[in-house]
C-alpha cells in the first residue's frame, strides 16, 4: 500500500477515535477521494448541545495533537453549532443535532460510507472500501 494511502487511513482512524472520546453521536465517514479535489474523507458527527460540540472538537484536536497532527484550519468553535476541522485528507464536521438534520450534508455525496455504531468507544480498522 502506498505511504499516502496508509497515512490517510491512519489519520482517519485517529480522527474517528478522537470524536468518540466525547461520545459523538451518529458518526459517519464518507470516502470522497474519487470525487473530491479538497479531501479524501469527510467525517460527520453530532453533539446534543453547543457545549458537547465544542468538547468533541477540543478533545479531537488534543487527541490528534498527541499524535503530532495539527489542523490546517478550524471554523465555528465560538458558537458550537457546526465546527469544521480541516486535517487535509480528513475534514471533520461536528454538528449540533438539529443543525445537522437541517443541512444533511452526508446526503449530498454519493460515496462509500462507513457508519460507526452507537456506543462504540474505539475503531481499530476501517471497513472495506474505505482505505
């Protein structure tokens, strides 16, 4: 497997597990590398309140920082409605539940999808078709 592919899959697993640290809900990963020019994966998840959305963001950033990975950009942290974390080959959208239902961005992409089961605390490998 090429180094870039391995690194993208490793970064994706770190991102998934980072969001799970604060019990992100309805975690979905879309493999958009064949149809997107800006990223390989979209990770979409929800929090019940603005505080939980902010906590998911902060914890995810801390989790990845420990692995030596920092975001290229962060948007929306102040209000906690929709926070976007740009990790180059993985873009994370953390939504407050009602806003996520309104935008339904995961439905805009016809791409391979990986749904993370509720109450999952760690993902050790990606589903087939995701790496």
